């Protein structure tokens, strides 16, 4: 599948993301979320690991809404990040 040609003109960001998603067998959106989560968590873990997890899960929740609108990820992935954000907010509230 390395020489796959798109049927339509690929000029904008949504079309490029959809084209990349077809090339990666519907894993492009998940790979973006994992990368953003890892970078946000590593950046925030210098101070506090709990806050880093909460901020990384919230950032990925917002990004998953955007990727869900583009149909790059399944709706279950959005639900997973909703649960992770709620869980991290509960843990942060409890640790204060």
C-alpha cells in the first residue's frame, strides 16, 4: 500500500489527515494522540506527576474531540479520554 493514490485532490489539512489515516490503516489519529500525550506528560512531569497526567489527559481530550469530528478516531477513544480526564481530576482533588 505504499503507492496508494488518493481519489480526490488533497490540498487542505483535513484531507491530508484523512489520506494519512487511510495509509496507516486507521491508526493515524491514535498515533497523534499517543505522541501528544507523551510529550505533554513528559513536559509536565518535571514538577508534579499527578498534574502532568491531568494536563496531558485534558489536552488529549480536546484533541480527540477534533479528531473525532474529522472521523480519524473511533468514538470509544473519546470516551476513554473523558474517563481519564475525570479520573485525573478526581485524584487531583483528593490529593489536595
